C-alpha cells in the first residue's frame, strides 16, 4: 500500500508545490497518497490543481486530495508535514514593527529576537493541539516540522507528545550549494560536512572537498578572490538557480571564518539576529549588508505574499513553465528512506540532544546530521562545540527552554524574562514594554496566558 503524506499548511503558495514536485520526482514514491490540509479553502483551490498538474507532468500517479477537516486528513497518515504560522501577514508585520518602536531592528524575525519570541508563544498552542490530534488519529506517523521557530516548536512537540517528531530545515543545503558554486564542485558528490548547533545557528566545523580542507579553501578565496583557483570547473548548481540564484551576502559567515576558523551555515539574515553587535545601530546594520530603512523582512510584506500567489497562479495556468526537478529540500528523500524505497541518506535534522553535542544540555533540541533508513532517524554524535560557539549557542538554548516552558504553562513573568535575555533586547525594561505590546496586540493568539488553553 502506498504511503500517505498529510501536509498541514497545504495551501502554502511557496512550500506546497515544491514538496509535491520533490515527491513526484522520486519514482519510488509514485502512487503516493497526499492530502493537502489548510484552514483556508481559497488557497487550496489553487494549490490542489497545481499539485495535480505537477503529478501528471511527471507521470507520478499521485493521489492528491485537499480538505479543511484536520481529523479527516489524518486518517491513516504515515507522514505529517507542518508548514504553518499564526496571525497571518499582519502577525509577521507586527513582529517587526513593535520592536522597531524600541529601536530594535530584525532581519528575519521568525527564530530569535522579539519576533521569534512572539511567534513562538502564539504558535505553541496551535502546534501542540495539532500534534495531539496526530497522536489520537495517526499515532505511528512521522511528524515533520518545517514551521518556525524551528527549535522551540520542535522542543514543544517532543515535550508534549510521544509522536515521532523531527524538525527539518534547508539552510545547510543552501550553504553547500553556495560553497559548491564558489569552489566549482558538485555539492552532493564532492563535499562532506561536519556540523553542530541549533536551527539557524549551525556551525560548519569541518568541510571536506575532494579530500581537501574546504574551510581553508574558502578562507583563501575570501582573502584573494582574484588569485583563487576553484577546485573544479562546475557552475552554480541548478537547484541554487531555481531557488533564486547566488546570494551575494555572506559577510557574517566569513567574519566567523576569519576569527574562529569555522563558519556559520545559515544565511546572514538568520545568523545576525543571534548576536547583538551585527544589528546594534544603523552603521552596523549597513556594514553587514542590511537595509535599516526596511520596515519588515520581505517575507512579511503583503506584496511578497501576493507575488507568491501570482507565481502559483501562473504555474497553474501555464503562463510560467513548471520546474520539474528535485529541489534541495530533503523531506521527500527522508520519506523514501523511512519506507525503505530508497537507500539511506545523511541529512540535517533537529532532534533532542541525547549526546550529539557533548557540551549542550541533554533534551534541548539541536541540529546535526543524521542517517535515515527504514529503522528511523539516527542523529550523529559530533562531540563538543568549540568554546566560543558553545557559549554563544548555550545562551540561546537556555532562552529557548524558557520560551517553551512559558508557552506551555502561560507563565507571563517567565516569558518576559526570556525576552530580556535575548541579545537583541538591551534591558529588562525594554523587554517588558515589548511584551506588553505583544500581549495586547496578539491577545486572541495567546490563550495560554489568559487561562484558556493548557497542553
């Protein structure tokens, strides 16, 4: 019997057709049953026929359905994907604008900083309620979380449910695609990487490129770009071009490489928010390649949402050609490996720390590579992080643990304390003011703080 995959947030104009294309590209998953679930039937009216069109174009014979009924969708599910957030575009906008009233600039605002804190607190009740339904209806399913803040939500899932939950992110693949472009090699065949950290603050501890020290090669390229000779002669990978092209902004990655001999793997927009100095003032913001005049990250703008909708409509109508190749996302390959349809693979995952990173707390959710096969997902042990990365990362691990506890229990004082410990927040008084505004603006999305929700 074909496996069943339920995508919660299946009306997403950005995620849904990409994930379905990846499934359709794997012959071993042809005939799979896919259910797109969303609370908005209008978005499903576009994503459902688009996904069916993709399946037909690739001859995948996927059985694709849609529904707004979560319980109906989950019946018989083997895999459940989560690509949602709460409070819509207005919530994203406020996550940026409220902190800006207090002089705090954010580049993404979905993981750490006041924006990540706000998003976590309002997403936790929704995500926990969803996993409770999975636990009741499809207890043996794998729950694959793509929603941000990845670490906090995955930790909440693992704390409240026995469902097999894992957090997935593509930032490491994005780094490898760019490194392959710089070095002229194949990002999957020619490179081996050793990583450890937390989501959006992953540390590239080692990089092997055809037997050479890839981090040293990248350092040489950064120091003398005109004199540097690439290892190979390949151009940018197709997956990178399809995902938007070569990003020119990697100053923060190379700042760490110069100072520590290791790099961060996530995009600079994500990495900057984990530290105070990159976004301290307008001069710092400009120095590191960001625009202090932006009122919110591009993903928060209604115009960007409209643009993604227009692309989906153009793909459906035929005004834009379908991209019928596998992306750099690994969800489909993880599914194929877990059902035994494809050989095992190595991929980055977010799971509870059972010893993968020696000097971070047990139980906290960390990001490392894992091997995936029919027996499950097996995170690889990395050992300890170097001292400075460990100290920086530990600060956020402790804050994230506080956010999870506050989000599950409705402890407002603890929530404010967590915000006051974030590097972007200058002092406890500012934390209190931001918290007061957030609790007022998002009152209906924060039921745990008003005695209206418990896990």
